[in-house]
C-alpha cells in the first residue's frame, strides 16, 4: 500500500473484494478469513491521524430494480450488502457510520464522526455535495480498489448528482423512526436504472480511465489494487461527461432506461456551464 502511494495521515476510501485476495481454501484457514490483515495494514499505513472509509450500503429500498428489498434501515444493526470486509469493518471499535438508508459510509480514525455527519435521508440527495461524498474531495481522499475496479466506483454516482444529471430519481426507503416504528421515507438523488460500466471491464468509462496517468496499480496477494485521488477522478469525469453525455450509459434503444436517460442528458449538458467544484 505504501508503494502505491498511501502514507501516514492520509485519508482512503476503499472498495474491496475478499474473494480476490486469495483462494477460498487459503482464506478459510485464516482468522476471520484474513480480513483483519487488510484493515490492520490500512491502519498501520495511515496511522492514528489518518482516516479509513468504507462503503456500508444497505439498499433499504421499499421497491427497487437494483436488487433485493424488504430490509429496514437501522443505523446500528443494518448489515452492509457490499462485501464481507465492510461488515467486518463495521464491527471494529471506534467506527462511525453515516445515517443513510441506502448508501451509508463507515469511517475509522481522525475526524471520523465529523466525516459521516449530514447524511440522513432528510439531508438532501443521497450524494449530498456537503455530506460525506463531497468530503471525499474536500478532504483530499484517496480511493482504493482492492480486488475491484471501476464498476464498484460509487463516486461516479456522486458526480452524476453534482452535475444534476436528469436520470437520478426519488426512491422510497424503509426506516425505523425515533420511536422504533417503521416509516417509509423519500430519498432524493437515488441511482436507479442501469449503467454501461456495471458488471464488466471493457466499457467506455474503463477505456477513458485506462488512458490517464493519475492512478497507480499493483497486486496485494492475488488482488489487483488501484489507488488514485478522488478529486482527480471527479475532475476528469466532469470533463468526459461534457464531451460524451453517453459515457456512463448504453447507447441502445434496446435498453429503454439508458436510451431515455442518454437523450435527456444530451439536452441537459448541451447548455451546462457549472464548473467542477475542485
């Protein structure tokens, strides 16, 4: 991790895949399947003044085309649906979690409580510019793909939100209110529908990303790892989307969502003049 560029005092947001670290037969022989080694290594590299952030997405939608529904958001008890390492991380002493019913984040280290604030369903959109997702850029965070690649990069949806792209939607989520009663609440700026960069490597976004020089790649055990600054991706993606409004979408009439979203995005970005905040 140090060779990739992480250092003491750094902030890092990690997307992870445990199965890519080593064969399952080896992982099963390790304590907690090797997850402590990953988190302890991050803690050792960034030190007590650093900040480690992981996604802890629960996707507590009342209805969704994105996957299973029916779970109720409970900040303290809702499991993450984005990997074993994220659930292991949630159990660690001192970890703070944001209060968002679909796309919460968990943080450990310096200023962790400050990082996760302003992220309830009522605090604006899912990727609220002045909540945790905006702080990834404001606080100069690294992004680390640990056994993953751009198909997991949720920061892309934050850029869609900050550019006010017309295909983010208002979703309905299921939460427990202050009286522990079930409530249905609206969540703005939800990333519904398909994207071209989901679930495969040879995409328009991956090809553009492979042509830049702001990231470093390597291997840890069997896992491919990639490290870059959040602001670098945001600045480039802001420009790439203005150049190609279809960058994140399938340009095919067979995909009704993407076709309608792409045509609306073309119109939106034709007169778009908002500068990138970073």
